[in-house]
C-alpha cells in the first residue's frame, strides 16, 4: 500500500537544501522514518519535511520550488 | 511637485501606507502585485493595479524588468520601493533613473555607499560618529580576519559585507569558533551576493538598539529624534518606541545631531535611519549601519513629531526642498508600536498563513493600526509574516502603555494565530514597564516564560472560539 507524505503547512516546496546542492532524495531511493525529503518555505522561514514511514520513493507529486497548500501530497512511497 | 502618478513596488501594510500618503498629496497610484496578491488591500485601494508575475518574490517584487515595464505601461513619474524587496538596491534605483523616472529614495550611488557596511562605517567615522571597534574595512583573507578578531577582543560579530536585515550574522566566542564561523559566513556571502568579504566588530553585551530618523534633500539634513527598538527576537524588532527613555537630553542631542551630520556629509536625499548601539553602562553610542529607506517602525516617530514621513519623502523626491527646520521638530509625549505577525508565539513563532475570518480594529484617541487586513483576506504563505503594526501615543510612556493595553483588548483577528497576545504579557512585565531591557533580553525571557505564554494563548484561543 503506497504511503503519501503530505505538506504540514502551506508555502513553497524545495527538494534541495540550497540551490547549489543536490536533491535530498531521488525516485528509487530507500528512506527511513526521520529522513529529510524536502523543505517548505513559509513566510521566509524554512521547515524540513520528514519521512514518517519507511519505504522507497515512488514519485514526487510536485516540482522543486512550486507552491504547496497544507495537506497537499508531496511524495509517494512504496513500502 | 514633479510627481503626478506613483507606482508602489511593494506589498502588505507598507503599500497601503504609501498609497495613503500619495493620495493625501493628490498623487494617483499604481499598485503592482504578484499573482498571489491580487486580493491584497493595497490593490483594492490603489487607482490602478498591475500583475507583475508569479508568487515567488524573485519573479515579481524583485523582478526589475517587470516593475519597469509596469511603470512604462501605466505612465507613472515615480516608483516608491517601500522597505525590503528592491528598496536598498542601488542598481534598481539607478535603473529607475535611467528609465527617466524618479526613485523615491536616495541615488543608487548613495544606496550602494551606505549599504556597504565597511564603507558606511568609514563615512561615519569621517563624519565624527563613534563606531563599534571592528575591522576598518572588508576582510577577504580569513587568516588576516582571525588576527583582527583577536585584536578586537571576543566575542565578535561576523557580518557579510554585502548582507543585510540582521540575517546571517554570526557571533564567535573565541579563536576556534571564529575560524569555523568566518569561513561559513564568507562562503555563504559568496554564494548569495557574489562577494565573500566579511566585516568584524566587537559584540557589546548589553546594548540598546537606538536609531535616528533623518530627512534630507541633498543639501541639508535634519533629524526627527530617535526610536528605541531593543525588544528583538532573532534580530528582528518586535516592539519599538519613541523617544528612548534611556537617553538623557544631552546624549539625545549629540546622538541625533551625529545622524544628521552623517546624512549631510554624504549628500543624502530622502528619508533614512541611522542605527546605533547604546551602552547603558558607559553612556557611549556606536554607529552600526544606515538604512536608506523608510522603516517599518517609522510611525512612532510620526506620532511624537506630528510629521508624515512618507509624504515628506515623496515631496523631496518630487524636487521640493526640506520644508521643516530642525528647531521645529519637537517631541510630544511617547509612542509605542508592536508588530502583529502571523506567527504563533505558543508554538515557537511558527508562521501561520490563513484566512482572516473576523476582524475588529481598535480605534479611539491615541491609537493607530497600520495594517493590510480585511475580513475574508487570505494571507499568502510566500512573504513576510507582518500583518500590521499597532501604534499608540500618550502624554507619557506610562500613558502609552495603558493605551496599548486598551488597544490590544479591542483588537481581534480571527482565523489565524498572531503575535498580538504576546504583547499583553510583555506589557505587564516588570522589565518592560521599567524599560530595563537590552537587545538580548527578549529571547531568554521567551525561553523562560514559554509555558506561561502558551497557557495565555490557549485561554485566548478558547474565548475567541
């Protein structure tokens, strides 16, 4: 059963810690609970999005630096 | 007055403030906005509005070409940059002038000069303004920087020469941490601004933040007295006052005159603020930096001087000489401003964008609320969390504190968490009442009193619900 990681807050989603650095995770990567998978920028502050279930990254449902709403699905994990 | 139509290149409460000043002067207004801001109050009240791009600031409020294109399309004579965004970009000011328009602020060259912390510090020293002991210029060699730091004495503050807004400043306690932090600061500055130069100065442990408002027309400069902004969290001001009760009359005079002298010495034009650290223990003040724009907290100065600073800066930009003489700028009573942010003080000041479902605005004698809200307004997540500023005036600080209590009790913002409740607690705190505070007082106080603040916010939440 696929697991959805949702944005806890509205803002802008980033897949990288900073523009010059590589992405946190790629499709196909194995992740464990507590891994950082992205950042949400809200009102000029940054908040890490943590993985809340172990699995493999199946897809990113949103592009890097696109706006997100609270509750929007960011990533889908395969168990 | 050469300005008949003004473009406002900003958003939120300051855009509303600029439109009001322009309208008082009989000037038509054009409000530019991002796609996310089509419903903002400034768009509603401006004569015209132009969509300049996507929500991201880099593609809208920082997009020089889009703003200049909007200016050409609407036939404005001038652009007001507000604060933040392009307000302190010398290149933007120069581009506006090159396009044959008026930039409401100093020239691009003056912005660049005073925006370079090391250069500004040298100009201040030359004008006779005391500076904090530090590196006399930008340092690019980190070995040399470490030697300088040891000479200045720890703790020292490391700033990017090209940075600003209090962000990215690091404090090193000793040689070891200096080596690491200076390297970080330098590479970060190189990535962000293309210049890895840093600037070092001694940390004054218990300092007040005192700043002087100035107005200048390129020939003459006057000061409009000082503001004290010592209550800060993460180097962002949360509460500001005018005047500062920490200063005796002779020190106030020397401090304020030094700011006007500095402005005059660089041929400054428009409104600006010279910032200082004031050491209670020694009575010394030290120049930190100059902000070449209108500031968030300008209303407390307006409340005690009776001036309209935004209108004055527009008049100066329109070619009028200073209308006010120094001896006519007085101080009447006391004013306090608190910043109402969309942040939750009971949850580590987590930003809380959302929709305003209910709004009661406090009014009455001595109360002013500069804000960008209306019932049904959806606060977007893409920008600063400042919703508005509650400003009070009274015949004394005590009277102003009482009015602040009255105004806070009348203020009601439903639908999202704000910092309003925090100020009622702060207002009742012994150190705040007796003004026994400094720039590093608020953060530890918030740590210590976190549970009490959460409990208070909870109760407030229940009564609102």
